[in-house]
């Protein structure tokens, strides 16, 4: 088969690397891709947010048998719907199911309606009403822009002053654009053993009938060591989660995952693709922090290297609604991903800095914001490279990853030095 993956980032490079191992795949394409994807796939310069342009490309390139749509924006815009309307086979949810990520208000209403455990919340489209509610609730409190905001639309406010300023930033200053026309105000959940909380990401394959969780991953969202600084799209991940147990896995599957799949079916929004569960372990059990309608980034970078089963086989089973027939297996051990970012990220940053990559041992360098300019590899985004290492445990994997990081550089490069350290006590 010839397969095209839609997206530009590290997640897409990681998916392409997994598909490259498939016996079912002949040639790979990437729309639009980056300097790393160009090494293993043919990059296609088409605006994947333009449904008509994507359809025109698909009609003109009948040699491509299958499309994998992974970023949140094109999923929310209905690119899967557009491709399926011309008879193309796809992996990824349709627009009416992708709303589970593109509207946090929808997701919270769904969880309330179907008794899926989550934080207490209220949704507002009026600044005055939201401000009154925030003052009544007090701090700490969490503010979430309703729409898509590149993973940065969540503010965890420790004081009432921070909450008031954050609300103004979202609803009046429009820092996150249209994503902030509505705001979800949530209680700040506490962890069972750790403060500010014990979060775990569990991605799951689902065809609307069956849901199969992948191995766990833990993300580091904050820009700086010790979970300080601004929220980012993710500065690194590790797998597996140290506090995950068979008991928690059963609790999540039965109380959260299956009910979510069934709820989407009941709403006429059957979800087929990768459904991401951002979860927190609390004194009251596991609760949903957020849903994503696609593979996480950079969670994918530590999950897919551990997959033993042919990824293309899984994709086709999801499309054909026969996921129950596939035995999905995983490698033992651990995996760590360290994100290397441009100086200034997640705020303003420079592009075009030349990247030097030396000896990285048996680590994998996954490209995110990279490009080739005048024959040189240069930075082309906030998160630039992902250094991925495997080991018998997280500690061995992180040592390998950081040894490789020392042999990579560009002007202004920044990264966290503590990826894989949290929740160590289990």
C-alpha cells in the first residue's frame, strides 16, 4: 500500500517511522512534512487545512491507498469527512467526533451527562458571569479556553489574582483567539500522593465497537525544570507511568474508556481513530483531565517505538471496524523522549538557526520543527527535535537520551533536564 500521513511535526515523523516497518506499506507520503519526514517519505506541499485542495490532490494521486490524519486542526475542520466523501480510506475521526477535543465545553457536558469521572466545572461565554463564578469559587482554580490552542489554552491559577488576570487574558484580550470565546472553569484536582497532581496519558485505538488502550505515558507540559514556567505543547515524555497498575488499568477501561466510546455512539458521533485520555489519579479515583481526538505529541514518540504489532494492520482494522480481531502486543522496557526547543519557546522564537547533529548512539532523532534551507538543516518551529531512547527501565532510557542531547545543538537551543524523573516513588 501507499500511505499518506497528514501533519508537520514529531508525531507525524514517529508515525511514519512505525509505518516504515510495516510489511503492508510500500511507499510513504507526508503532507506537508519536515526535514525528517523527507528522509523516509515523499513530502507533499499542500495546505492540509484546505479541504478542496486535499481532495483535489487525492483525486489526482490515485496511487495513494490510505490517509492518516493526525493533527487536531484538520480533524476538527473535517478533512477525514472530505477524503471519505471521495471514497478514500482514512484513519482518524470525522468532524462530528473530533469535537471531543475541539470543544472542551462539549467534552465536559458529555462527561456530566454520562457520569464519566472528571473535575467539577462550569462553562461561560460571558466574561462578567465567569468572573463572578471564579471569585465565588476562589483559588486554586483551572481556566480552559474552549477551543483548540496548540496545547497552551489551559491556565492553572494558584491565586485569585492569577485567575482574574487569566480570565481577562482568555476572554477579553483574546490571547487564544476564537478558542477563548467560551471558557471552562474547573476545580483544581489534587493528586493522591503528589502535588499538583499525578497525570498520565493513555492513548487508545477504537473503531467505535472496541477500544484498546496503548501503553501509558507521562508528559512534561511546563517549559522549565520542576514543572515551572509556561505551558507548552509538551517538553518530553516517558513510558511507562510509574504509578500505573493493573487495578488502575481496569478502573480506567471500565469507568472511563468504554463509557466514553458508548457515550459518543449514543450522541451519534461514533469515534474511530486514536482517542487520547489525559487522566489524573486523585483520592477519589481516576478522573479525566482532557480528551484529544488524535495521537498525542510527544506521547506518540514514546508509545509507538514499543509497539510490536504492525501499525498498518491496526489502522486498517479500525477503518473496517474489526479491531476486536487484532492482537495488539507491546515490547517490554521503557522509552524516554526529550524535546529540544527553540530559545524563547513557547513565546517568540527565531527560525532558521543551523542545527548540528553528532553521534546519538542507538537513540532516534525525530524531527518536528525542521526544514532544509540552502542545503542546511535549520530550525523551523518552537519544538524542533525529539530525542528518543529505549532502555530496560526509564532511568537507563533517560541516560541514553541525555547523552545524545549533548551531541546536538543550535543557537538558543533549550530543553528540560528532568524528563522521566517525576512519580519515581510509584
